[in-house]
């Protein structure tokens, strides 16, 4: 075998090996580049629906704030019959008793209890004034700081008041009712926040 033939074979071997290594390098560089286009785990989690088990929640209790949905805390309130009765008693003091601002809740929450099921109220736990977290006063009775108020959500930062359906009182800094996120029940005791039955 002549030296020219050996050199040619060596040349082809080196060209093939170089091409193979270059191909592996291109694939290795492309994978992280393409992966960088996908949303991060944090971004996916921020908008992902969350499941909530309400089986241990008793009438007159609130579950929340539960893990955030889209970065916002969620309140789940299990209302008693007495609480539901109180929702029709104070409507003259509310800024939007009929919940006509449809940006604040889905269509199925356009009722006096603002929910799919009267006993369960699901709200984003942020005051619509400056985004503070209101505190829940569950007892249907006058409160020391306001004898006319019969319980609900109170924002201690600037004094905004909401009833047990998250409807805002007139004359307070908050301009709107508490927001109702989209949600649906996937069983009698489990709901999923972030998914409407209508669009599922």
C-alpha cells in the first residue's frame, strides 16, 4: 500500500471524525438553546391551575390563604346558613351589590353569594384598593370598629370592608368587589382554581 493511499485514508478518517464531533457539538449546543425558549418552571407554576381539597373544611371556617394562583393568594370560605342569610340584609350599604362589574367574577358568580355553590365562596385574597390582604371576620355580628358591619373581609391597611360574599361597602377606599377566580368542582370535595367547567 502506497503512502499516498495511506494519507488519503487518514485524511478521510480525520474528515469523518471531525464532522462527527462537529455534529455532536451542534446538537449539544442546540438542545440548551431550544430549551431556553420554553417557559421556566416558575412561569408555568405561576399560571398553572391548583387543586384544593375542602373535605376537612367545616361550616364557618376559611381555608387560606392557600398556595397562590398566578402569584395571588386564594381564600376559600365555607359559609353557614346564617352567613348566607346575612348577604341579603345589608345590600343597601354595598357599592356593587349585584356584582355588575363582570371583570371581577365569572358569569356563574354573578349572584348574591358570588359562587357556584352558595356555601363555598372562593376569592383572591387581595384588597382591590392597593392589594393588601384583608382579614376575615366570620361572626355575623357588629364589630367593635363598626357597629353597622356584620362580618366579612376587613382590610386593616386603609379600612376597606367587604361582606361575606366579597362585595365592597360604599364609602371605603376599595373601588371593587373582591375578585372571584375561575374555578370548577371536580368532585364534591375537590375544586380546581384556574379552570372553568365551561371552558374545560
